[in-house]
């Protein structure tokens, strides 16, 4: 397939670059010099990502972070998202990148287990009769399935979705 670790790493950088560049671009009171400097740093970082040079992109990100440092107390400063939120946001960037790299068949192989994971997870977590131990198992299997998808392993994700469906079937057979 492709180097999913590299794609994920570049997606994390791209997301943070976009967030900081957007924030700095909206700081009208700071004047055009800051916006121009931020736009140049972001463009340089994005160009480095396009060349698959994450170390140069990190340098551009550090420059943006330096420019943004004076604005940390601003009420609209983009806070670091919680880990699950950050992963969700980065996944969107990864999906956008993969759409340009993978064939439609390869994308389908990633989408099917994702949908199965999400639907089964929501159904199970919505059950009021789910005991604590089973709920922990469901969270664990869901996380393993999502991690497998992050790494491009559709079969492993499908296996975890199947394990969640087996829990659901077991609960139904028990009269739940």
C-alpha cells in the first residue's frame, strides 16, 4: 500500500499548520506584516509537505508557533484538541490525502470496516444493559479497529468489528 506512518505524520503537521495559519491570518489588529509572515511560513511548510519533507514542514510549523506565541491568551487561540479529537481531525486530512493516492477499491476496503466499527460501537454503547466489563471490551475493540484503519489495515479493522458484532450477538442470545 503506502507508508501510512508518513502519511499520518504529514497529516498531523498539515492540520496544525492550517489551524495556526488560519488563526494568525485572522489577526487583523496585528497588521498586514504578521499576516504576510504567517502566510509565507505556512506556504513554505505546505510546500515541504508536498515534497514529502516533514522535517522542513516542522520548521515552518515552529515558525508559525513562534508567531502565535504572543496570542496564547487570546480567547480564540486554537487550543490543542484532546487526543481523540485530534485523531479524528487528522483522520480527515489522511482521508483527503489517500483519496489522491489510493484507488477507489482500496478506499472501499478502508471505508467498509470503518462504517461497521462505528455503527456497531454506537449500537452497543447505546445499550443501557451493557455491563462495565463488556463496555470496556467494546471501547477496546473499537480503539483497536480505528488504530488498524489508521495504519491502513482494513482486514484487522474488519476483524475487530466482527468481534464487536459477536459481543452484540451474545447479548441478543442472552435475551438482552
